[in-house]
């Protein structure tokens, strides 16, 4: 912030000094040329006159002086102009300022007249100064001025402390989870063992059933055998 203020102060002082020099150059009376100068509202008329009536050095001095007079505008005004559409705003400000100077020359200063070509040359000089040097200077100025210093940076909020997590009882939960698993395994084992027992029971029952059948057959055979002997006895008795 201090560097930015110092740069703006230097630029403002330069603009004031330039304004004083501009007023001294443009608003100084010239009584000797009072009968020679005339106002010019047609763009290009004075430039044509420089090329036709002046010598090469005189034409370069006249046209070059007006160009150089506008260069400081292209170097100093971008520091005070917003960054959006900076070139266009700087060009318009230069044209308006030089038009006001030319109007004051034509209305109040003896031996001076309003010339639209001077306004055009001054504005062209401002654009030349902006493209050659002013744009680079202002770009670096804004690049360094926009970087906040450590004291200007907002303090970062401290992260909120994380809530302490209470440890959950794991033994009971683990036992509760293990118990159904154990019961499930025991049930499955019993379910697998039960059919085998049932099968043994069925086998035993089948064995008992076979034994009963065999006993019945033996009993029938034993009952049948006495009957046959009795029949034989009866038969013998009858035969006698």
C-alpha cells in the first residue's frame, strides 16, 4: 500500500509539471504571428500545409512537436484510469484536454488559433506513448499493487476443533455379534446331525419291523407244525 501511494504521488507530480510546461508552450502569446494564423476546423488541412509550404525540418518540427506534446498523456493518464477500456478512456481524455487547450488558445491568446490537426497530433502522440512504454509500466504497477502484503492479507480463520469421539464398548457388541454366529453354527450342526439320528431311528425301526416279521413267520411255522401233527393223528385214528 505504501509503494502504491508513493508511485501515485510521483505520477501526480509528473502530471502537474507536465501541465505547467504544456500551459507555457501552448498559452504563450505570439503577437508576431497574429496576422498569419487562422482557425482550422477541417482535419488534415494544416498537415497538408506543412507538407506543401514548410521545409522538411520545419514540418517535422511542427508535427513532431505536437506528437511529443501528447506522449506524457499516454505515460501518466493510465495510472488514474480504470483498467477496463483503459486505452479508449485515455484517448478520449487526451482529446478532450487538448481540445480545451486549443479553444483557450483561439479565444484568449494572441497569435494563437484553434487547430483540429493539433488535437489529432496530440492524441496520436498519447497513443504512441501508451503503446511504446505506458502500457508496460501500468501493467507492472497493477500487477505488483494488486498483490496484498502479509499485513494486508485477511487472517485465515482457525479450523474448528474436531469433537472428541467417545469410544464405544466393543466387547459386548462383539460378544453379541459372536453369539448369534455361534448359535447359528450350533443350530446348523444340530440340523445336520438330526437327520442322521432320524435315519438311524428309521433303520432301527425297520430292523425291529424285520425282527417282528421273522418272529411272526416263526410263530406261524410253529403253530402250523402242531396242526399238521394233529391232522396226522386224526387221520390215523380215522383210518383205524
